[in-house]
C-alpha cells in the first residue's frame, strides 16, 4: 500500500494555458504546468503507473476550490482524499467558517496552508483561532515549509521554529511540515519530535540524499522518528519525475520493510483515520 500525502490538481477548463495560484494581496502567479496536464484523471493515471493506491489532494486559492475538490473525491472515495484551503488565514471568522464547511459538509479531511502565498507565518497570533478550529475538528494542517521557496521575502515565514511557536499556543493541533523543511531540515531533529508534528517528504528527502547520501537520510529519519514521516510527492501535473525518484529513494534506505510501510502509508492513514 502506498498513500501519497501531498498532491495537487486544478479545476477546468483544461486548456493549454498555464495553471495559476492566487497570492494574498497580489496578482495570480503562473505555475510551470498546463492545465490540460493537471487533472484528476491524469493524477490517477500517474498513480497507477507508480502503484500508488491513494492520494491526498490539496485545495489552493485560484487553482482548486474546496467545492470542486469535494466533487472529485466523491467520484473516487476509495482513492482520493482532500485538504481544504482558506483565502486568508489571518481573517479568523471567514477562515473558520470556510474550514468548518469544508470538513462537515464537503467531506475534506485536512487544511493546507502556504506561508508564501497566504503571506503569513505559523507563529502569527492571528492564525490561532483557525488552528484551534482545526484541532477541534480533529484534522491535520499541512504547512508549506521550504524556506526560500516560491516567493522572495518570506524565508523566515517558512522555517520550522514557527511550528514550535504554533504548537506552544495550540498543543492539540496536528501539523504536517511539508518538504522536510527544505534547507532548515536540521531543526526537525527537535521540532519533528513534538507530539502531533509530522514531516512530509517531497523535495526535501531527495535533496538530502543528493547532498549527504543514503546513509545520512536513513539516520536522519531514525533520529527524527520513523513514525513521524509521511510520503508525499507534491505531484503538480505530468510529467512529474520526482514521484519515481522519491519512491526509489525510500526503497534504497536502510530501513526495515515495516518502517518503510509506515512512511509510505501507515503514518498518514493514522493521521487521517483511514484504512491503509
């Protein structure tokens, strides 16, 4: 069993135009993929190609609405699950209303936040009400955490220390740190072990292997904790060679088969309360 804990698709129309995401207070930002290559059907085809059984799709302002995502997962209830998005995490009343509807009415199972695009830090006190809502709903929050990522000027918004601050304020919220925290991966040796904190593997795991080798990645995972890692590809349209690269890397790690199963499916299944 393989569950991909981090993928994306877009809404129609499926044209040759580039897909775009909305930036809080700014213009839409084009992505390097055509909308026609970024559909649920193509995602499922690529999942079959890589023997991925289930996947978690992230809603994103301007790219994929909670409502459309709900329709997609209801067409494929055994294979696809969804995380909601909000327009502005700092606007508590609006965001709480959106998230509650997404979970209770639309059937979504988590929340995706992006400090670059949403222009916030997980340490901002303004997002505490939204995080308390997520904790009350018993859903995880996946937070983009590759410092120096999509938009310049927001490096410090994406560093793991902000998750430490967030968890000190809302201890019960479950947080998934995306991309192994990118260049700030060493912070996960402490923050990755906080109860209710998990580490999603896309881009970051292969980066560590390229820089330091397979043995380093194996020991890093053991030090943070095998139970805390969740496989995610960040699939964002086809072609997406990173999916294959990462699956091959995980198989090469000097971990037991039971430990690999935890990373590839069992850990995210427990977080989402689904069958692995």
